[in-house]
C-alpha cells in the first residue's frame, strides 16, 4: 500500500500520485517511507500546505472520528469542538507540525542511533518488572553527566527518553510506533494522521497552560514531554500499577507519573475526551516543581480543563451539592486538605475532586494574584499561609461559603498525622527508581 503524505488517502502499490492533490505517493510503512520519498523543498511544502488548507472541505471530531461538513462547529455525538480534517490545518500551534516532518521523525525514532548515551550499552539502565522495562534514571542520569556537555544536556536527555520510549514500544509490540513534535514524544498505536492531531493538540494545550499560569509553569530545559498512549486498558493499568502501592485504587483515564522521568500515561478509547485528559495531566506536569497541596493541583487542572476544552458540564448541581453537605465534616475535611481523600475509592474520591474545583473557582474571585498564590502554596499547611498572604483569604472561611458554618480550616497536626498513617501503610512498597531531570 501507498499513502499521500498530505491528505492521508490510501492507494494501491501501482499508483504514483494522489488523485486529490496530485502529490507523489509514498510507501505506507514509515520505515520504507524514509527511503522512498524525496524531501520536498521548504518553499514548495509551505505553498502546498497553504493550498491544501484552503481546499479543506471537511471537519472531524478529534475524539470519536465522525466526519462533518466545513460549516459544522461541534460533534453531535459528544459535543466536542470539530477540527479541520487535514492534519496540517489542525496543527495551528506556534510552529505548525507538518505531516511530512512527523513522518520523517517517526522513521528516525524507529531507527534511532544514539549519539551521546546508548542505553543498550549501559549496565543497569533497565530492569524488567511487571511486564515492562523500567529505566533506572539514577544510572542513566550519571551516564548523561559524564557524556554530555552543559549545552548538550537537553539533547542527551531527549535522546535517552527516545530510547526508553522505544523500549516500551518493543515491550508492547503490535502496531505501536513513536512520533515526536517540538515539545513532545508520543508512543501510540494509531494511524499517522490521528497521532499527528494528538501531537498538535498537546502543543496547543501546553501553550494555553503557559499563558494561564505564566511564570508558575515548570521549564526544566531537559528532555521533551513524554506521552504513553495505550490502546489496551489492561496494558495501561499494568504499566501504572508499578508506581502505586498495593491496594484498591480508583480507576483513571490517565495519570502523571512523578517518579523517574516525569511523563503522562493514558489509555486511548475511541470517542473519549483525549483533550480533557491531556489538559489535566499537562497542568500537573507544568506544576510538578511546586510543593502544592493536592487539592490545589487537582483544582487548577480541573479549572483549566474547562477553559481549554470549553467543557459545558456544570460544576455543581443540586444532587452534587447535597452529596457534599452530607459527606464533609470537621474531621474528614482534614483528609481533603492532606490529599489522602483523593486516593480513596467511592464518594471520597469523587467529592474531593469536585470540592477542589469549587474551591479554586471561589479563590479565583478573591484576587487577580492567583498565580502568586499558586507559586507560594505549600502542602505542609494545605496552602493556608499562601492564601492569607497572596489572596487575603482564609481557606476555612472560603470553604464555609459553600459547606456552611463549621470548623473547616486546615490543621497542620492532623495533616501530618494522616501522612504518617499513609506512609506506614506504604512503607513496604518499593518507591521505584531515583528521580530523573523531570
């Protein structure tokens, strides 16, 4: 089979040019494509891109994949905003992601030859555990320090990340491939056009987060952001279970892995709101350097979910308000401030996330210095001191505006006690490899 590198239409092997845009066809196999097609000159590529975007006459839902006419705005199935069907038109970020560039990068990643650090030659770089090759970032980090100069560190860490993601691809097998963009490395088992749209989406979301959170956003300068997109939910849960203690945990549509090289792992379901999950986890990734209380971290992520994705579901309805009023009291509110309640299945999990979003929205109304509050907030007191200093707001009184009168204020001693109880329960669990640069 052959494929048009611009519109993505498939053709038989004996075809030479696309019937839609007249472009020379390339082999559908990305490895073959790297040796078949002659690179298009930059000026020709720009002109062809502009022509293709002008000729685009269809839109597509980025989640369920349903096609729509050009004048449609939202998907009739899931209500999501439509994007241009042409992946070139969809890549409307600061530096547009071109289909040909993505295709070339995919081939390079699959055939990647390390220049600075070769993890295959590094003793102890990986340990196979629970179905996957787990990198030892302490060993890898030391090797990078010895092999790379200061100016080469970003490239060295990206190179190590590519080799790691390629190893995960090898562990999974099947149709998994690796692609990259300016800021991201993506492991996926999708068709090339769908993967290109997700990379473009991730670039656009990151830009939105940087505009919203300003100088609170973490910029390590070392290595690209990594997204592992699992087609099979069982593969996803097997991968992330390594990073969690034994026990019962809530299901998830994705998570940020803090241990080692910080990265996003998420299952992919056709029709699921990939954009919301990416936004949520990229917010966490952007705030990973700050000692935030969990309620603030999750609340900010949920608020930006809505602003980035135009999510229309109401924050609160009558039933949910009644659930809050019946559930929270002066004792279990400390489980909320400590973050413990977020990891407990059932009502505790659901209502903790809901209360976090409600509280962040309430605090946003106090002052324009919310970013200053985020930068100062510390988990040790659930952000109480920072709220008083930056927002002139007491967290207990703010919660009381929603839950009614009560002793809602964070209690440092209670928070520490809850952490100690959780630590005692998890002490027997291996914490995993030492942290990397992310």
